[in-house]
């Protein structure tokens, strides 16, 4: 019988947690570059709530723009952003300001342009306004009807009563 004496992986020497996690961090942080990670994690801060709800940064691509006097390539970085169709026109309109915000966030010209793709689907489904279960009492309904009895249109009266009920729901939240 042949015994192989393998070296133990354990060193029995205390290590810092940061040293232990470097391989784990390297595995996950290498998926994105530093700029991509920062843009992805700080997207709501950079572009604001509206654009953060309707868009998502995808990747950064580098395109050769030309060559300098030493014949070295000059690259221009483009940020690919997935945008919902509802906000695409407004995003296009504010494109230069968004590029400026990204570059001022980094302190240098990290992004030279944006490439928009209209295929963003929000992870949080935007649904109809949730109706709460708070109802108005019959007494409140009669008070509202007494106020609007001069209105001849029954459909308009019902709309005003429903409006009063929704205002009451908002006040009780």
C-alpha cells in the first residue's frame, strides 16, 4: 500500500478576513470593470429617480477614435443603456446632461457617448394604483351629496363622490 503525503491546505496561522476573501472578491469583481461597477451601483444617484426607474446601464464598449502622434490608439468609451420605450425620447433629450453627470461623478471623461437600446423591462412591475380598503361612511357620502345636489349630471356626482372617497383614503394612509 502506497501512502501519499499531501500537504495540508490549512496553515493554522490566523489570517485577516480581507486576505481570505480576496479570491472571492476577484472572482465576482472581475465580471465588471471598476467604471462599470460604479456606474451600475450608483445609477440612481447619477441619473435621478425617474431615469433610474426607466433605464439600466448594460456595458461599456471601447471604440478606436483615432491615433495620437506616437501612433497609439485613442479610445472612446460608450455606455450602453437599456431604456424603456416610455422614457426613450426624454432620455435621448437629456443624453448630453447624463454624460456630463457621469463624467463629473468620476472626475474625468470616463464616457464619451451613450448607446440607447429600447428593451428595458422594469424588475418591479408598475401596476395600477393599489386601492386601499378604507371606505367612506354613509354619513360622509350624504354630506358630499348634499354639497353637490345642485349638479344635474348623475355621472358627475358619482365621480365627485369617488374623488372624495379617494381623498379620504389618501388622508388615512
